């Protein structure tokens, strides 16, 4: 199938901009995406005119995601019946756990946060809807790695570079492999201050009607030494299983 190079470059530039909310310069697009400067500039002008990008006021011209791109992205959950169902369940989960609840899926070797619901007393987290995070140091990411088909998980691990986010981040792939084995046994993953030093997250897998992995749900809150994290693990497993059943999955019962 023939693809359009200009459209591909525009999508690459939008994706790169979304991952760098502080703003991206023309030179950075060209360097990081190996784009000719003239072509990149023409695409930027068009994306700004169409509202997909905006220009950040600064000494050096920087580009950020525009309001129209935001509106398009936010229409995805509204058009997806599964996400509507999951969002309702996350609202109840955030309320009962008094923690921030997330739903995420695999995207280009990372986890992308598609839904976020906060409790009555919101907990500030760096994760926002549409943002991405590494697989190896987030509970959502480790859940996806653990419960994907073995060949898919192995391919992701092979291309993965582990870099420390905090002093608690797993140090190498051997540690990660051991953690994934434990996750498969207990049914849930834990990010114990590995992504943000003050936060603990627990996550469990959600399955589609045909039994394939849909994504993962998690709850996130401040680290408190006296909290019963095993109980939170059991809670997230029950909620993930309930969501899977609502999506029509029966093979996980």
C-alpha cells in the first residue's frame, strides 16, 4: 500500500510534539526526526494554520500541540464504546479506593494513558490523558509486558533500554524478568516508587471479548508505609476482572 511521505512526516512531528510539552524548535524536529529543514518548515506552517500546533511565545520559536489536535484526540474516548464503559468503572474505582484511577494501552513500545479519573480529594500525578510512560517502571506498563503474548513481550524487552527514573527503578532486564514472573503469578503489577518517588501504583490486565489483552487499569496514590498494598492488588484484580466481563470476556473467569 502506497503511503504519503508528507502525511507521515506530519504525524511524526505531531507525535514528537505531544511527547515534549515544553515545546519543540524547528532545528530539533529536523535533528530528531531526520527531516529536511525546508520540508519541516512547510509542514509546521500548515499545522499551525490548521490549529494542530501552536507557537509558544518565547525567545526562540517553539511549537506545542494546538487546540484542534486536542479536540480531535479527546473525541477518541467519546467514539469508543469500550472506553465509555471503562471510564464509568474507573469513576467508581477512584471513589472507592480514594486514589487516582487510570486505563492505559500499549503504543509504540510505551504505555499511553487513555483515561484518568480522580477521587473526591484529587492526588496530583504527572500522568495525564494522552501522555506516555516507559513500560518497565510503571504498573500499567509492567502489566502489559507480563500479560501480552510471549512473543510480543519478548520483542518489546529485546528493544528496551532501562534507565533509572528514581532510586527504586529496576536496574536491569534480569530484575524486570523476575518481576514479570511474579506479576503473572499474583495477577497484578506494582510500581513501588519506581516512576515517581512519592507514588505507588497497582495495576491489573483488562481483556477483550475474544480473550486478547485490551489494556490495563491502575490506581495510584502517595506512598504510605502502613498501607496494605496486597489488599490494593486484590482490589484492582477484582475491578479488572469485572471490566473484562463487562467487555464480554469469559475466558479469564
